[in-house]
C-alpha cells in the first residue's frame, strides 16, 4: 500500500473496481458478481489535516450493492483508524458509514460514525471530514462489492390455484359388485367439443377450473357411475353443455333424450358437491316418466326423491339433505304463484320440463315459475321456440332475466340466446343413432281410472275363482281385455292417463312439423281409436283414422292425405288394418297406445314407418300402465324373451301373447287346469353365426330350461355381467347358477371369467357361475377356472348339450361356412 | 424400460383405489416463451385439486453462455420444478412427467417420479394388460411404488389424459399473464 503524497486540499481518492472476468454488464438487468471476482483496488493516502476534506469517489457499475470502505491508519505517533463503509441500501441510495477510533475526532456528523447517503445515479462521492490535530492521517479507501452477487439466477414467479371439491356419492355405489373395469364403460370422446359457456368476465381461476375438469367422456366412463347404457355422442355433448352452464335451454327434438341428459348433468354436479338439491317442474303426466328416468340414470337417488303433495309450500321450502330431487307439476306450482313472490329460499338447480308451458308470461304458471329462485336454471323443451320470439322472452325471464326483451327483432333474440340454447334435430345426429329407438313408457293410472281398474280386477278375479275347475283360458282373456280397456279409458268419465301423455307428445310433434302413428287394438268409441280421435280433434290436430270401419275404397285416400298433407300430423290405426302393407314413412313417431303383445304384430306395425324410404330415425313409444295387467304381461314377456316368438305352437290361442297357458293363468294367481301334454317339438335349425347376442342368450336360456331350471333372463343392461339366472331344486336345497353368455369369435380370456367369479364370490346364494360361449377359452381362463365354482362351456360342449336336449339343430350356411351340427 | 409391477394377471382390483394423489409435472419450452412450467395435482379420479404454473423463464445471452449445455436441466429442474413443488397443499403419491429429461426432477421433487407414456409396442400375450409405459430412469427404488399406482389405477382412469388438460390450462394462464 502506498501513500500518495503531495496531495492538495481536496484530494480525491479514486477507487475503482472491476471484475476479473470479462463480461458485458447489461445495466438494464440486475446482476451481481461475487466479491472474489473483483480486484479490489484500494488507495491509501496520507494527508495532513490541512488537506481535508478527503473524499473518495466510487463509480457505480450497476451493482446491486456496493461496499466502500475507507481505512486510515495514522502514521506516526498514535494511530488513527478511520474506516468508511458504504452499503447500498436500495435502488437509489448508498449508505456510507465511517468508523473512527480517534477520539476527539470531529467527523462530519460529529460522531464516530459517519453515514452518508449517496445517490447512485451517477458518480458517487463520499467525503469524510477530519478535524484533527494529528499531523499524519492516513486514509485508505477500499471499495469492495459485498458478498451478494451479480448472479445469473432465475427467479420465476409461481401462481397457484386450488380446487377443493368434496366428491359425493352414496356409499352403496362403491360396492365391488357394481364395479366393472373402465374398458366396459368407455364413452367415446366428443368431437367437436361443445362450445364453452360464455366466460366473459370470469376469473382466471374459473377458466382454469373449466379447463382442468376431466373431459366429459372420461367422467362418464368412470365405472363408479354405473351408467346402464352409454350415452350417444350428442348426448355426451349435451350433458357437458348443461354441466358447464348456469342458464341453459336444451331444445333437442323430441325423443333425443333431454331428460336423460339433464339427469346425468345434475347427477355430475351433485357428485362434485356443486349442488345439493334439484327441483324439477314438469307436467303432471310426466312425473312417472321422470321417476323412471331417475331410477335408470341416477338409481342411487331413488330413495331421495320427493313428489309434491298437498302441502306445497312446505314441499317447496324443503331443503334437507335427505331429499335430493323434488318434483312438482306446473298446476300445483301455479297455485303458489303469489306466495312464491314473497319467499326468498333458493334451489341449487331448477329444471323445468316442457318449458313452452311458461311461454305465456301473464299466466299463473309462468308467474309461479319465474318467482322461483335458483342458482342454476335449465329449461327443456322439444318445441322449436326459436321460431317464436315472444315465447322465448318469457322462458328467458325464468332462465336469466335481462337477456331478452319484448319487441326485439328475431335476429337480436337469436344472437342473445345463442350461448344458452342447444337444439339438435334428429337428422343432425342421424349417424349416431340406431335406426329405431324403442321405449316402454310407464303410465300411472289416477283418480277415477285407477279406482275403476282396481274394482274391475278385484271383482273379475273373484268371478274367475268362483268358476273353479270350469274356468277356461277364454274367461281369463275376457278379464284381461276388460282391464286393458280400462287402462285406455275410464269407462264412465273417459279419464285417460295414456291420452294425457299422448297429447303432451303430439303437441311437440305438431310443433316440430313431424308426424305420428298411433296404434290401438280397439276401435270402439269407448276404449279405442274413436275416442282418441275425438280428443285430438278437440285440440285442432285433425287426426286421420285407418281401421276396419273405414271403407276399403277410402283407405288409400286416407294414406295419401296423411302422407302428402302437411296439416295431417296424426294417423290413428288398429293393428289389423294398419299393421300390414302400408307405407307410412311420412311419420317417424310410432305410438303403441295399447299392446298387441305379439312381437311380430307390433313389429309389423312399427314397420309402417320404419321402412325403406324413411329419412329420419323412428321413435317407438309403447305405453303400459303401472301396477296393472299390462305391466305384469310386459314383465313376463321380458323375462321369457322367446327365441322364436313369432311361431305359435299348435293348441295355443291366437291371442297367446307369446305366453303359455300356465303363464296367462298366473297373471291372476289362479289355479291352473290339468295340462294337456303338448306334442314333442322338432329342434329348430339354427345357423349359430347368424344369431345376434340376444338370440344367443335366449338359446342358452332354453337350454337351461330343458335341463329343468327355472330361468330368468336379465332384461336391459346386464346385472353385473350376468345374462341369465337359472334355479332348480336339488337334493339338499336349491341350485342357483349365474350364467354369462359370450357370443364371440375369439376365445374368452381370463378377465371375463374373473368378473363372473367375482359375482359368484360376493353372492352367497349363487351356487356356481357358468360361462357359455360360441367360441373357446384361453389357457389362462382355463387355468383360472380350475378348482373354482365356475363352469366353462365352449362351443363343442354347447353343441353337445343343444343336441342332447333337442333345443335346436345347428346347421351350416349354404356357402358351407358355419358350425356343423 | 421398467418392468411392470403390481398385478401380474392384468385383472383390475374389484375396488378403485381412493386416497391416491397424482402429480403431473411438465416444463415445455419454445422459442417464443422460453421455459414454461406447470404442475397439476389430481385425486384418484384425475379430478383437479391444485394447479400451479410459473412465469416464463427467458434466459439471457449471458445465462446461456454460463450454463451452456446444462441450461435446460437447470432451469426445468432446479428452478421451475423446485418452485412448483414449494407450497403444495397436497403431497402426491407419485409424480408423472411427460418427457424423459424431467425424470431428473426427482431430486427436487423428493417423490417417486416417472416418465409416463403410451405403450406403443404390444407385449405379446400381455399386450392387453397395460397400455402404459413408465420410466424411472434408474431410480429403481421408485419402480415398485410407481408400478403399483399405475397397475391399480390404469383400469379405471386414463392416466395420461391429465397432461393435455395441464397444457390447455398452462396456455390459458400464459395468455392471461401476457395480456396483463
């Protein structure tokens, strides 16, 4: 360290510093270098007291921190130590601290420490004034950048979002018995994706939540959801569309599954904990349908549904967790219109079905619905309200007030409602639908009609029993016919639940410019076509009729008018006349007002519309009355599902309905007459490859019957993969066999067998499980089944059994392919 | 390629394992934005529980020089992954990454980490058993735990699908950040 001598007053000690490495410091960015990278250049100089003030200069090189230190060592007698330290405090200041061990030294601040704040925008000066009698004062400045560093660290900022959900599902759903692997329940992805809800000013968190929610097809593929059937792609899209929206008008054409889409969307919201309760408002005639659909698509909520009774106000206020779904009809709700205006309770989700019911804004129905408070509001309708602007305004006053105004142009209205409206027509979703959609529609008898039915059945059974051994099948049929007539219409008042339901549909069909066929076995005024026709005429729907009472020469004209006249929307036919040979493809909605029960006859009826030349999908709706003879017959037929039901064995009446005499008698729990042994039947030739899965199941069912089992064929979706339940009494108890049928070409593998084994293990009443296939089994499957209570029946064994019990005769196709008998 | 552990017969458990929490970590890179990063935490049904992303990291020329070939790993692992792991409200059972180089995030993640991808090559008779491949890149101690989670959840959910949601959310977040 050397001294600079000869310094004059105002000596400047210049301190410089620099980095050892070469770099180009970008002053626009913050950077630091380690102190070790610097060469510390220090100067020491000696001054005498006359040469004060002494200053040092530092030049900022863009560092975050600068440390200046100055040290003075007195040379000569005594010692002076003076140090100055500068620390950059912030972006614009440096603090210089000067320490001194000199007593009696007057520093600038008359303190032992001197603190100076130095702006860093330019060259920095720090000065230390010393006033001392010392003759030799050494002052050393050293400048050093502090340890903090000019570093090349990266410092990104993190942003976090939490989505706390409390997924909810009744515990029973987690039973292993309900579970199937995902491969069984895969729902196809939807392309294109449904349009996102209008987010507008939604927060980033809300947008992220929507993006991070699993795709709808993945949610619906969750095996814990246990959907009985996979939704069609357009339905998947509709479910997602509803799920994302607080306000929504689902206006799919009738028959495309609006109810189902709404139920599943509501179920998903409930499952996520986003809603706790749903209020459904619908026409009274549709309440049973909603209950049926809820049982099908949301079975876990079955015991948590409440239908409004007389205490409507209590019902509407009901908000316990025990009731998840509340259903009230429009008429009942309308009675509380005034009361609702004064109430403040709110529902999580309100669904109004047949939303066109509130299109008239002045009516009490509309006023009552609009008075309801709800966080989410969905409206369902099959009527193309988009064509009627004012009707839409009233509906949107319920959905989201302020979206529409009366008097707006149609274009304005369409644009305003576009984010909240989803309507698909049958033709748009044509590729996704099967050619024919059939539904059994449950109808509930009420009031006088129910009383009349109960009375007639009770009295009828009494009369049959009174006949004792003399009772014949004819007597039974007479009672069945009488009861079926009452199911159509109450004899005195003409009250009809079926007609009420039919009219709901016909209204939408007319509005949608579609056409419908309505079949009935009865033509007479009291119970059949004539009465239906009169009712439809009163509604200005101008129905046409086609039955035995229409002169032969006029029938062609009727058909032509129905086909060509746009105003003719409904054609009423009986099975006998309307069931054969007619081309009625102008209609794509077919109603079986009452059943013929013979599938072939009903199929012929449906084929009037479902035939070559039909441009639209055909919707078939088959009415049956709940808790009546109609339901009992339907259940029996579904259980049996005969393979060759169109073949009527000799000795059976034509109206056998596909049921045996014993089964017909059992409809009323009557004692049967001694049976006449039937002629042995000849095995029917079957080409195995031509059977569809249902026919294969029926074949297997018949096989078990022939072996003495009482057989139940599982209807609809398969219960845990089981297709047939076969029971028979054996020594020591009852043998109960769960049968799974696999009509496939490839060998059945282990996973299928494991699933069957799972069912056997979890149900103590099942003796064993049988897996019947028209192919074979893999080695792994055979190994797995070894030693377990499962039977593997492959093609060879099946052929042997079929031959042994004379069920059928497998033959090859004429091309020579197929299975040999 | 790590062998699969867990169930050897391919049959799914009769119950869906609950309580498993999954982590999905991705650090994509592009010329415009530099390095991005996001993490998605889900429950056993792949429902989102937590999402975090970082502001873009755009290295300067000096940084590229100083870090050289180690730049990408340093940024992705020591900077972004470490940042994302801080303050997680849920501790994942496993962390899946969508690129091989991200498996090295194991050292900052502190949890079993694996590169998850679809199994493009059927494995003969066992092809029907799994459609996924997972790679722990030498962290053999993680193979079992990863294997158990994959084999138990694979029959019930699509384990790879959350990555696409993560990327969509990251894009949306970046869009919002750049506007502000």
